[in-house]
C-alpha cells in the first residue's frame, strides 16, 4: 500500500458499491470473497479499482482495525 492516498482510505467507509450483487453496500462492508474474486479477475479501472484493491489488501492482511478506526472517525 505504498504511496497510499489518505482520501482513498477515508472513502472506504463512505463510498458505496455502484454496481453488481452488492450495489449500494458500503465498500468497507464488502465480503472478502467478493474482493478475492475481483483480485483474480482484475479490479476496475480508476478510483473504484484503487478503493477495492486497497480494501482487499487491508482485509486479506488482517488489518481490519484500520477500517474500524475510519468508521469511528466518520460517525
């Protein structure tokens, strides 16, 4: 996650999935298997792809306390 942009991190708890099975769900609430599917197929281009790739790294590396902290900051 080198070169991480703070706005990408903070957006993980506010942005919603714009399409698909989980449309309307906050990105931070997407299940790991869905993120793994994207990782195997390729993340979308642009900001959404960066958000999903970041979330994938957080969730698959046991760093979900980052998400918990961001949720507290955005209440």
